[in-house]
């Protein structure tokens, strides 16, 4: 698993595979629990979940996860 985080956009992407994610994924927004304001998109490829995009990530993800995430421009 790999995580990237763009603080300017406050968006994180959680990769659930080490394979490069080529175009052609199916994306589906998820419904958050009642009372939670969140935007999470689930990406599928070939019938498998390959990643999650989380907007407003600093409010929804644990700070430890974001601290370890790669930032734009990092290898």
C-alpha cells in the first residue's frame, strides 16, 4: 500500500496495489455514514479495488498516515 497527499488540495490517494494504475479505471463515489460530510471515491480495475481518493483528507484521515504520505514532487 502507498499513500500520496497533496496539502494544497487537501486530497489523499491510497493505492491498494503496487502496479501502475493505467487509465481505464471505474470510479464510484461512496456514501459516507449519516452525519459525516466526506468525499471518498473508490477506484476499480478488472473487478478489483485498486485505490481510494479522499478529499478533505486532513479531517478524515489519521495525521500519522498523512505525515508518512508522499507529497507532490517526491519520488
